[in-house]
C-alpha cells in the first residue's frame, strides 16, 4: 500500500482546505519527510485524516469516554469521529488517494456536514465513498459497503493499519514494559490471536461439563436402583399376576356367552320396534298421497298446456315490450325537435363568420406584395436599430478605455527612471567580489557544493575531532583488526565457525528437549505396563469365578425346572380331582339309587355314593401338597435368579477388564513405538523386554553427558561471538572514519574551482582556519548570488516596462482611430432606418388610403385581426359540427324506435292468431285458465312432479320394508335361548363387578412388574452411559491438564510465547541496525522480555534496566517488527511515525536516522512527526504546520 495524496478541509486546527501531494516535488523524490510545527498546531490531525478516510475512526479517540455538548445543544460521545469537525464551520472532509494491492489507484473520502451547512446546525450522518481512479468507477458509496471494500483492497483492518502504516511509540513502550499477563493480552491484540485463550477456556469448561454429566448420571442411576424390586418380590408378583389373569380370562369367557344371549333379546326388540315404526310411517304416507289428488289433476292440465305455453308467453312478452317502448319513443321525438332548432340557429352563425373570414383573406391576397414589402422593411429596421445600439455602446466603451491608457503612459515613464537608478546601485555592489565573475553562471551549483563541504567538515570534526588525530586512530584500529584476523581468520571463517557451533548447540538442545519428552513418556509407559499386569491377574481371577458361578447356575436352573415340572404335574392331577368333587358331582352322587342307572356313566353300581367324608379329607391333603410344591418351586426360582445376577455381574466385570486391557495394550504399543522411534533418533538402543531400571539409568547417563557437552559449546560460542562483535565494531568504526574522511576529501575536490579564484589573503586564511574561511566565502558568494538575482530581476523589469510603454503608445493611437470610425457608422445607420420607415408608410397609404406614423404597429394590428378571424371560424366550425352530430344522433334514435314499434305490433298479431286456433281445438280451456297456467313456471311444474313421485315412491318402499322386517322377526324367533332375559341381566351385573375387581388387581400387579422392567432397562442404560462418559471424561482430563484452565491463560501463554518469538526475531533484525550492543530474547517458559548486552560479555538483563534512549531504540525496533507482522503479505510503501524521539541523545538519534534511511532504501516513504531540531535540520523536505491565530493552522510544503 502506497499513500499518494491527502486532502483535508476544516478538521480540528486545520481551517480551510489543504492538499498534500506525495507525487509532486519536493515530496515525490524525498524518501524521508518531517511533519513539524508547534504543539497543538495540527500535525497529528494529518494522520487522523488518513484513518478517517479509510476507517471512519481516530486512533487518539478510541479509549475516550464521556459526552460533549455540541453547538446545537445535542450530546456527542467524546470518542466519536464527528468531534473532529472544526467549530464555526458547516462542512469538512478527509480524502486519501493510495495505490492498493491490485496496483490500482483508489480515492477514499470521508465527509461530514451540518444541517444546510450552517455552522450552528445539527451534525448530519457521515458520508463515505470509495472510487477507483484508474478506471473511473465508483466502488462503493455506502458506509458498510465502503468498510468491506477497504478491507478487501487494502487487506488491512484498522488495528493492522495503525500498526503497519502508523506507528505510535506510546503503545509499543507499554508493550516493552508490560507485565506478562498484560503482554499476553497485547500480543493477542497485536496478532489478532485471541482464539487460543478461548480454546484453553473451552477445554476446561468442557471437562467440567462432562464431570457434572457423569455425576448426574451416577445420581440418577442410584435413584433408579432404589426403586427396583428384589428378586423375591419380583417372583411373588409374577406368580400373583398369572393366577389373577387365568381367573379373569375364565370369567371373561362366561361374560361373552351371556352377552350373546342378551344380544338376541335386544335384536328381537329391535325387529318389533322397526315393524311398528314402518306401519306408522305407511299410514302417514297414505294420507299425504290422498291429499295430492288436486295437484295431480293440475299436473295433467300442465302437460296438455305445454303445447301452447311458448305462444302464450311470447304474446305476453311482446305486449310488455310495446308498453315499455312508448316512453322512449316519445322522448326521442321530443329530443329530435329540440336539436333540430339548435342546428338551424348554429348554421346561420357559422355562415356569417365564414363570409367575414373570406373577405379578409381576399384583401390579404389582393395586397400580398405590399404586405410582404412592409414586413421586410420592418424586419430590416429592427436589425438596424440593434446595430445602432451596439455602435453607440462601442463608442462609449472606446472613450472609457482611452483615459486609462493615457494615465498608464505617464506611470510607465516614472517607473523607467526609477529602474535605471536601481540597476546602477546593484552594479556598484558587485565590484567587491568581481574575482568570482567567472562562476556567476553556475553559482547555485558551486554554493551547494561549498555548503556540502562545510557540512561534511563540521560533522567530521564534531564526531571525530581533528582530522589528523582521527586518521592516526583509524590506523591503530586497523592494526588491531589485522591481529584478530591473523588469530581467528577472516569474517567468513569466523562466521562459519560460529554457525557450526550454533548448529551443534541447536542439535544438542533438540536432543535435550527430545530427552525431556521421552522421560515422562517412559514413566507413563511403566505405569501402563504395571496396570496391564494387574489387569491380567484380575482377568484370570474373574475367568475362574465365571466357571464356578456358571456351574452353580446350571445346577440351580436344573433344580428349578425339576420343581416346576413336578408342580405342573401335581396341579394337573389336583385339577382332575377337583372336578370329581365339584358341587354338581356331589349332587348327582346324592341322588343315586342302587339298581338304577347313573345319568353320567349309565352304571347301576355306585361305589362313591357314600365316600363324602373321605373326599373332603383327600381334598385338604391335595391342597397341602400343592402349596408345598409351589413353595419348593419359588425357592428354586429365587436361587436360580440370584446365581444368574451374580454370573451377569462377574461377566460384566470381565468384559470391562478385557476392554481396559485392550485399551491399555493399544496405548502401550503406540507409546512403545514412539519411544523406540525417539530413542533411535538419539542413537539409543534398548530392548523393552529388559528391566525398566536399565533404560532409566541409560536416560540419566545420556542426559548428564549432553549437559556437559552443552556447557562446553556455550563457552566456545560465547568466545567466538565476542570476537565477532569486536571485529564488527572495529570494522564499522574504520569504515565510518574512512568514509567520512573520503567524504571530506571529495567535498574539497568538488570546490577546487572556487579555491582557484581566491585572492592571496583568502588562501592564507583557508590554510589556517578552513571551516571559518569556507563559511565566510559561502556567505560572500551567497550575498553575490542574491545581488545578481536582484540585478537580473531589475533588468528584466526595465525591459518589460519599456515594452509596456511602447505598447501603451500604440493603444492610445489605435483607440483614437476607432472613435472616428464609430461616429461614421452611427450616422449611416440613422439614415438607413429613416429610409426604411418612409417606404413602409407609403405602402400602407396605397393599400388603405390611411396615413400612419408607426408602420410596425399597423402590421401588428393587421396580423392580430387575421389570427382572431382564424380562431373565430375554427370555434364556430367546432360548435356547428357538435350540433350537427347531436342532430344526426337524435334522428337515428327516433328512426330506431319507430322501426322497433312496427315490428312488435306485427309479432303480437301473429301470436294472438296461434292462441285462438289452439282454444278452438281444446274447448275445456279458456283465456282465464291459460293465464293461470302460464303463471306456473317450468321449475314449479318439475317440483310438483317430484313431490308427487317422491310420496308414491316412499309409500311403496314402506310396504316392502314392513314385509322384510316381519320375515326377519320370524326367522329370529327360531333361535330363542332357554333362559329368561332378567336372569341374564342379573348374572352379567355380578360378572361385571367380579371382572372389574380382578382387572384392578391384575393391572396393579402388572404396573409394578412393568415399572420394575423399566427400572432394570434404565439401570443398564445408565451403566452404559456412565462407561462412555467416563472414557470421554478421561480424554478431556488429559486435554485440560495440558492446556485448559478457567481463564484460558495457560494455552494463551503457550501460543503467545510462539508469537513473541517471531516478533523478537523481526525486532532483532531492526535492532541490529539501531544498536550492535543489544539483542532481545524471551525468558524461558514465560512472556517476559530480556536484553542480551553484548558489551557486557552477553549478560542477560531486564528491559526495565534500559535508559530512556535505549528503551526508545528497543521500542522502535519492536514497533517496526510489529509493522512487519501486522502487514503480513501486504506490501507497505508508506510509513508514518508519530513522536517519541525526545529521549534520544545525539549518537542514538544519529543511529535512528540511519535506520530510517535504511527503511527508505527498502522502498518505503517514511514520514516523521517530531519536535527535535536536529531532525528538522537533517530532513530537508518538510510539511510545516504553522499556526495563523484563532486556533487555526495552515500547511506548507518546504523542500
């Protein structure tokens, strides 16, 4: 990004409009520019204007808060960019032209106005626009669109722009001296990397969240387990449910049988009710059928009347139309009479006007040549009048111009005399330095070379003292440098040695780092191996327990099946025995008589007739046996259930153990592979089947050896780096001294032509005091240059004045000739006008026999009369045509009504004949009956037919329905049950009560069983969820332990340490150009900054120990590094630095200026804001912001 120009109007102290063009001289060729001015003059406002044009923000206001009262009384936030508008103005803007990344030129404009541009009006919304000056298109003209497009084409946000293009020293100093936490936050802000803190915080919160979920699941699982039934209660409820369900099903079958019998009686009652209902409806329909007899007779008449209905209705319609036509016919006759009278009257008026218009037209045709002549003369007269007015105006203008020319002639005479005297005086002044006459033509170039010589000589004496002493010191330094070269070799050899040592150190540090990583991994491997062995032992124990519990469960299940089979056989036998002892059997036995046949088996022998007491005792014994069998079965079932639960628990523990062993085995294999890879890279061979202590001892030995090697490398590297630093210092000093001596000698060679022109006294002074003599010669030549410049200006002014005097004489002569020509032209125009008027008056007299004084007025009246007659005939013609149209319309309407009336009378006569003929054929009909029948519409006739048909159809349907119901009742009576309806109702009521009681008991037991099953499923589901979430919790705990905490500080610090290392790398590159003494570094495992002092044998010191000037140099290096980081891939060709140079001494300031020169050599235009006078003197191209009073300033470009 390259800034091309800035345009400002009415912003803060900069009143009015200002334009800074970096593409015009002297700014175009200057790589370093200073913005200077008094405090508060408006220097920083220039930088604010750039930010406003691009981002609608002001860097100085971003941390402001509070409110201000505007001139219109409204409140305005102190951080609002609208506060930049200068008070007392109604409009202001900032406009920035720049080259973007696509190499196109853009113009960004920010503008603010008050209402109607009134200085006391209300502030309006900010208006922004972005244009592409390369292709002339408008990229965006809305605020949001401009923001997005600026970010797209510059690839810089506001924060990046204020760090890459605008450098504020205060922020970087804060970064340099900040605490670790503050520096981490600043790095987040500078590198836009706040995501790392959020990731660390998120990892901590996720771990906490999963732990809460696990605890919640464990708590829910405990609650469910409390609500579960024991095995004994579950078996008892299951048996109770089966017993109640069997009894319920038996009663339900009996209820269904009784309900079928009840339905037979209900169906019989339904058939009887339907037969009675059908008979009642049949009687009602018969009555309705009898009442419809008159309507049936009328329907017969309507069927015969249908043949003549059309003629009757047509006759009635025609009579109605004739009656309706009478009124329109009378109205049409009346309208026609009225329109006919209007037509005749308008016709007379039109004919009269037409005759008058024809008479006027005939007059115009008869005298058309005369009228044409009058028009031409009047038109020519108007042209002559305009020419006369112009000639008179020109005459007055020429007279007015002559007087100033005469005055100017006198003034020029006096000016020429004064210039002659001044030229003589300046010529006398040049006699004192006439021995420099030969260089007058190139005096400016000689002065510039002499000034450079004075500057070089003065700078050399100020820096190095006397020239001879500096030369001696330079030779001594060269000798010391040669000795170091002889001992350690040239720079290339020394650099290769230092690079080799550094590479060895880096490799060693990497190995040490890798060894540090291996140690915790090895400890983790040992823990996993111990857990694996423990789990293997536990797996063997659980496998043995499963075999034992499986055998016990098989025996318990077999015993339960045996008990169940025995119980079922016993219940089957008991059921048969109960059937033999039911009440019905006992009753039959009591009625048996010896010798008579049994109703059941037909036998005459009855062995059980007298065994009732025996049967009762047997029944009690059977019940006791059944209870014992149920108890044995229940005990066997409980034992089986307990063994099954124990077996399931042991198998679940075995599966968990196996899963854990698998996971640990995978972890151990992965960790072993990684350890083998890392140990191989360290050239350590180890067999993992050996004891663990062997590798532990091997790692400790390797670590100790590496530390000893590191200490030896550090000592050698420090020694070589110290020699390198000393060599660089000596080489730099020798180079600087030699370069400055060469510069002085070169500057003196450049002024040899001046020295050759010196007189003897000046040559003697030059040998004794070179600098003072050079300055005196410079001032003398400078004064001669000014005198020559003034003399040349006076000569030019004299020549110019003399030329103006000659021109003035010619202008006076020419003006007098023009006055004479204007008088002759005016007289000729007056004569031509009089002649034209006389010709027109004579022509009018010949036509009308009337004498007029003003022919143009007569012509105007004649043409107006022609126009009035034309308009009058047109209006009369329009009115006549309208009346004639009305007459034709009325006549047409009347003829139409008369024709329609004749046709209707003919149609009425024809229909009347047809009706009369039909009545003669049907004598029982008359006109009155026909009128009555014609009143009945076709729809009414159809409705009558449908009503009669519907009644007849319903009557027939009811007769058929009665017969069908009677047949169904007869067939239904053949299946009548052998029980009374009342007995069925009472039995069903008792059964319903019993079933309801049993259903309640069954549902209650069933609900308890279902709740238990759901709780068992929930418990299993919770157990699976707890196992899954424990695995996830373990994984998140490992992640959180590495980088998570409540504030995100842990991971943020790790990430920002990496960013800080990159920033320090950039900063050290800049710091090397500013100061060879210091190098920045980051303290290990922290965000703290330290300084390596190479002058103190590489001592590491805190940045707080730096002096003010040293702090600024370091801060400037950081600032430039931040600019490089912030710009990323964006090419920045313009750099603005605001303040911060006041704490530097002369030497530091010199180094800073050299560094800034280096920046401009890299292709950047550097613009500084500073109050330092030395910087003002060293930077010749300046943007001066000068106060002019009343809080206002103006901008001037000085080169």
